[in-house]
C-alpha cells in the first residue's frame, strides 16, 4: 500500500533561517509521482512541485529546493532564508503512475511557523 | 482567471440533517475531485469526475454521501443524515486531463456537525 510520512508535525524557525521539511514515502510501483503542496491559513492548497520517479535530479526554484532520493524513498523540501510569508502547512503527496489521475495520497503535513 | 470556488465556506448543522456543498471548477478543467481533510491530517481522496462521469469513489465515501456533476460543470456533494464524524473540511479541486495532473484547490467548506 502507498503511504506518505511527514514525521515533523511542527517546525518553528526565525526569519532568515534555512529549514528542511522531511518526506518519506512507500510504494510498490516503479512509476510514481511526488508532490509538495502549501496550505496557507486561507485554506486552499497551492501546488509547489511535481517530480516523477525516473527523475532524481534535485530542483531549485528561488528560495525553494527539493532533494529526491529513491534509495531512501525520501523527497525533502528546503526553504532557504525563510520569510514570515512561508508560514503555512506543507504537504507531501504521492500519486501512482499507473492511475494517471489526481488521486493523491497525502502525508499528515508539517506546520511551519516563521517568526520575525 | 477565476480559481476553484466552493460554497458555503462554513456550514454548521445538527446531527441527522442533510447538507449539500457546491464546487465550481476552473472553467476549462474537465476533471473535478473531492477530498476531505480533518484537523491535523492531510486531505483524503473521496471521488472524482471526468466531465459528468463519476469515475472513482473511495471506500471512505459511505452510502450517505453522494456527488454529482451534471453537464460536466459544477459539482455538488451531499451528505445525508450527518454524523459528528462527518465534521471536516471538504475540499474540491479541478484539473485538465493529462499525465498526473497539477490540481487546483478551492478554499474548502468547513462542516461542523453538532
């Protein structure tokens, strides 16, 4: 069965600190996709990134970077020089490659609080 | 470019009552999803539509739940004979058909069953 685990329930940092959010997944599929979504206090989840299981290159987008390691089944998310606006709940999610739909399995989420 | 809208934002009801939520997806999106999120948890998939056809339902969706998407546009999710365990945030998302789509979520309907 597929499963996503985000072991960190809450993280609190001071502005400008770097912070890494951990994500570990389980799947028997060889083809799958991994996602990160951000949920600000307003409630709507906002898409951040999608990676497929065949692409292990790390990705950087501004202050955000993602580290995908199949050997450890991890897809970690780092925010560099955090800002107060980064405060939100962050979810890691998994999609079976064979399903070809938006049916996602989400982790429990990590609440990030960035203090000024 | 309007996003996914959900109505109402909040609903308080008494146990045993029926409730209905509405979701208006992004207009050119042919797929529409319903998820449920309880406090401190990630969203859980409930069901999805491609155009007007309901293609998959989760085992989480008991017989008291029914979803429709007439004409492949907006969707409604009805819960009959609500129970306290139904209290949750109900999220709607839409997407274009593709290879593992990027979902666009609404702000959700927060249901409280007293």
